[in-house]
C-alpha cells in the first residue's frame, strides 16, 4: 500500500526542488522530516508540509503504521512559467521567467 500527496503550481523553480528531493528519496519518514527541518533551502518548507500531508493520507485513508513508512517515490515536474518584464537601459525590456513546479511524494510501508 502507498499514499500520495501532490503540490501543484509551487512558486519555486523545479531544479531547486530537485536538489532537496534527492536528499529524502528512499529515506524513512522520520529521517526525511529531520532532513527537511535542518536543510537551509527555500524548497524545504513546502516539501515538509507535503510530506506531512502524504503521511496523514497514509494513516487516515489506508490505516498504515507511521513508524514503517518511507519515501518510496518523489519527483518534480515543471509547471506553467509566468513571464514578466524587467525594464532595462534605453527603453528596452528583458523577459524574466518565473518558474513554477508540480511536486509529487509517495510514501509506502516497508516490508
């Protein structure tokens, strides 16, 4: 059995989220929570909430034991990119890409 949680349209670039996801992949839930709490990255705060949501889904919807859960799958895909304009010299304008992410976490019970 496995439980999933997803975070869509997160206002952080996918490559920044991927760095943190690589740290928690295949780790027990308690260890993954500790890693997210003590890693100084901007992506850690929304990922911690997402992991808590996946654990709550596992406990409430599938009656899984929290102590046996681990992060079985986690990945990020790019969301829609917001295009903004930055004024530059001599009346020119440069485009600024504000990237978003769709993040997915799956927790499963270890056999």
